[in-house]
C-alpha cells in the first residue's frame, strides 16, 4: 500500500447534494482529531459558505461539523440553541484540484483547535464549545441535514478518519504518509477511494 496522494490517478467518492453516508450509530467518544483526503476544484460557484465533510446528523440538536469553506479553508462549525459559530483557518487552502490531506486537532484542556494542510500547521483558533462533548445523533459524511442540502460537499473525498485523542504534528505527517490508519484511539476510518 502507498500513501493516498502518491497515486495521482486515484479516485475518491464524488459527492453530490443527493447522496451521503451516515454512521451506523453515534460515536461514544469525542472527536479530538479529524483527518481527510480531499480533491476540490479551485473554482467553486454557488451561494453557500461551506462544504460539509463530517457533521452530526441532527436538525434540532447541538451539532459539530468539520468542513471546508467556499474559499478552501478548513473549518469547524458548532451549533446549539444559542446560534452557530464557524471557526475558519484562513492560512490553509485545499482547493488545488489535486489530492490534499487536511487535519484538525483539538486541545481539549486549552480549548484550542489546530489545522494542518499536507502535514503543515496552517493555523490555530480558540474555541468556545466543549470539545469533550459527545452527540446523540450519528455523523453524516459529505452532506448536511438541512432540507436544501446547501452545505453539501463539492469535489471528491478519498478517506475520513477520526480519533479520540489530539494527534501530534508528527503523527499527522505519519498518517498522511500511510495508507492504513493508526489504530490507537481510532474512532472510525472510512476509505472512499476507487
């Protein structure tokens, strides 16, 4: 096996507004590391602000989403009864029309999220939600739970991996350069490659 990006002709799951994946059940542990291989066009049109990669599936419940903005920035979106907050990492852009590895890790104690693109740290953001919270609804991949599906993913997803611990920068680089996920603290791994 070789790292995902090493096979430039490799294909992933091509997302659309009409399709999605839904986890069998809610995760019992909080996500403190999110990683994904994405292939996103460098020009995206439409009246939307973000594209969902992984999000809790719930209309009336608190939700946590890992996304990419229309401008190509990795982001986290948290919503509850008080509103929605979007944390963008504006020094990273994954709209390259080639396979890019993105990761977001969360320091639960300090309440700081870090974003990486192709193994390089591209930003950090202070977060205001409880990162150790678990959610009562399953996670949806490549789409959102709104009826209009306005936050559906545009592009291809190669894989999505989530961990219950904050991965180090070295571990993220190792993950990026491996075709199989590390099983320590692994919550879920979805291989969507073709």
